[in-house]
C-alpha cells in the first residue's frame, strides 16, 4: 500500500527530530506555525508557498526571511524543502501525521469533550482519570462548549465518539415515537 505524502514527509521529519534530540522543540515550533497558518491573513502566504509558478529558491528565501530566527533550523530546512518540492499545500496533512507520531511516542491521547456549559475542575479530572485508565494513555483534553447539546457530554478521540448528550437522547426518543406512530 502506497504511503501518503503526509506520511512520507512526516516520518522523515520525525526520524530526523528523534536522531537529533529535537522532537519537543520542533513539535512546539511546528504547532505554532500551523496555528499561525490557520489565520485568514496567512492564506495568501500559503498560496505563495504552494504556487508552482514561483521558484523553490524564492519560497525558501521567503521562509528564511520570515521564520529564520523564530523556529528551529531543522524545521526551517524542512519547510523550505516542502516549498521547493511544491508540497507546501500538504503542510497541514504532514503536521497531522507528525502530531500523531509525537503523541504515540509520548503515550498521549487527544480527547475533545463537548458540553453545554464549561466543565468544573472536578468533572475534568474525573473524565481524564477515567479515560487515562481505560486507554492506558495520558490525556490531552480539549474542551468545547455547545449549548445545542442541552446537557450531558460528547467525548471524541481517535475514531471513537461517546455521546451521552441530552440532545441525542431526545432525538432517539423522537425517532422511537415516530416509528411507533408511523
């Protein structure tokens, strides 16, 4: 089975970081870079980096001018390489794969918890403890508030979704009533 561009590039970056003992620094810098690139104002810059009409040298020079002293040299070289090889449009995909490898190496599991109101510290701790015990991994919790779920909680990690929201329960009840009547 052929590997994706994201997998090939992220594996190469991950192996280099591990060899050079720069995994933490590069991960941190790459995370900040990705967060910056999500900004609407950076959309033109990403198009510039991904454009096949602009020379690889110009893209690399631009990256060095903008990020040269702000990110680890290993990551800067990697970003320049992706731009020169016209793979800058895949940086998000590459980051996703790299982040997964980083989490796997450190035994981390990213979990999103959606609640109707912000969680209390006690609930947050109970949730992370329970998930950590269940999965055997350390939990990195991201919280979202969505009033439309009315109450309860929706927990997502990997390919798993645990939905005990009031909205889902009401939707199921409505479907049962509709099926009974129909």
